[in-house]
């Protein structure tokens, strides 16, 4: 399920002291940010993606540095859309909050 960081639900879960523009994962009552959230998400997805979880062995400051580098350059590498995609009914059902 997905939730916008600006939503009431996200504010309720994360609290007002969590102001971030980073990727956030709320899983089993815990909140994860940046590379930790991304790697745990890949583990949860399973299959081929789960093998990347081994990168959790890299110290967090280094992982987060790589995450920040990718975040700063992602639009340059992959482009940026002028508008958000309108989700179909199946995708829309996966959003909460």
C-alpha cells in the first residue's frame, strides 16, 4: 500500500517531527528512511530484488550517501514527467490515506 507523505495518515503515523523528502517505509510498526527503507522494500518484494538486502552490511552513512547521490541525479538520468500519472482503479486501490 502507498501513502503520500503529505497526507493526514502519514502525519499520524510519522508524527509532525518527521519532516523529510526522502523515501519512507513504515513496516511492522517501525519507520525506515533513505537506503534502509529502499533495501528493506526490496527484501519484502522478494525474488531477484531480495539479494540487494546484503547491502545493509555497508555502514549507513555510506549507504545514505549513495542514496542521496542517486536521489539528486535521478531526474537527469531517467527524466521527469510534467504531471503525475493518473492511476487506474487497480493501482488506486493500493493507495491509502
